């Protein structure tokens, strides 16, 4: 019970730090919110029962401290040169954006994300890959402009996330490189429209939450485990595949909807080269998503029907929710777009 109450306390302070950053009207207030958010996550990451989680928490703390100290230095430099705190658009935005990109794990500042996610539990990985990106993304949205620097960051991040996940066997590392690839799409949507970024990030949160909850329920961490663990859960394996396809943006699943709108916006803004790079990188991510499920689908194996029925009843509600979100969500959003 004390352990659960402690986690609840730190989760509340983590959310409160994020809300402080979102509601701040100065860089100093935003920095304070990021620090509260950081100091709340470190106790959640560390564990006495697992040395890998302790190592991951130390790596995360050192990296985020480097980003926070750099951000504070740039804030003080901005105060001395411009004599005010408030958000504005000028040349120093690219410098302030660098520590924020380091906080979200955007390439080429991504070196800390795969090992930290690899050493964390599934629930902590979900926090790092989703909730912890909200406050830095909102701060980036205040100062981001469609410049050569941002386009270069988008291209590097998309290629790094696609190529980096090819030789990985750990599902946690594959999801972390997938997150780096999705960061490129989110930065691009942020340069086009903030509402488009919110739609993309919300659908990404839904997809990554479904995948991590399924992996947590079956206790899968590596690709080789998918054959033995999912051998007698073919329906569950099918819907896990649909979740990965939705995360990769394959039509007609839910994840294709924000990428469809983003590609449309890019064509209207003559970002043809960037669109080509992002689409090619998404195809590579789809390849290593398929590789995760290949062993449990394609390899010939025996299966007991009574085990099949048992697991189908166990995951019946979860499978139904997954089907509704991934399959019917695309149809619902398309109808809403046509009506509007």
C-alpha cells in the first residue's frame, strides 16, 4: 500500500508539473514546470528489484538535467539580451529549441531514448513515450517556424527512427525508434497547424497505449517471444498486428488518418521532398512492425482449440475495444471530416 500511494503522489506531481509548463506565460515558469515533471518521474523509474530500471533512471536524469541546465542558460541569456521573459519569434528560437528537442528524444539528440526505454518497465515506458512529450512539444509550438533548421531536424529524425529499428530484436527499442520517427511527423504537423499536431499526437497516444497494454498483459519483450507467447492466441495476435499497422499508418486503420491529412497539407505547401522522405521512412517502420508478428503468424505450429477458446474469452473485451478504435475510428473521423 505505501508503494502504491507513493506512486500516486509522484504521478500527481508529474501531471501538475506538466500543467505548470502548459499554463506558464514566461520561459522561467515553463522551466520550473519541466523540473517538477522531471523530479517526479525519477522515483517512478528507479526500482530496488531491477538494476536495469535504476540504470535507466540515472541515464534519464543525467540527460534531462543536461537539457534543463542548457535551457536555463539560454533563458538567462535571453533575459540579458532582450530584457523580458515572454515568448516571441526571433533568431534565438532555434537555440532554445535544442534542449527541448533533447527532452523529447528527437534525432540527432536521441541517444538516450532507446536505452532508457529498454531498461524501464512497460508502464514507465508508456510515460516516457507519451506523457513526457506533452510539455516540451507545447513549448516548441510557441517558437517553431518552418525553416531550414526544422526541415533538417525532421528529415534526420525520420531517417534515424526508420533505420535504427531495423536491426533491433527488443520490442521496447523498436517502439522507441518508432517514437523518434513519429516525432518527425509531429514537428512537421506543428509547422503546418497546431490542431493537426493535436490530432496526430492524440491518435499516437491511443495506438502506443494499446500496444504497450497488450505487450504488458502477455509479458512480451522480444520478437522471439512472440512465437511462444502468442502461439495459442491467434485472435489476440491478429489485433496486435492491427495495432502495429495503425501505429505505422497503414490504411484503413486509425493511424493512417493523421498522416493522410499531413501529406495533403505538405502537398499544398510544396513540401514534396520532405513528404517523400517521411513516406519512405514510414514504409521502413511498417517493415519491422511486420517482422514482430511474422513468427507467430507464418511459422507452422500446433495449437489446442480449448486453449484458443479460453484465451479468446479472456481477451474478448480488450479485443473488441481494440477493433473499434483501430478499424471504426478511421471511418468515424473520415465521416466527421466530410461533414465539416
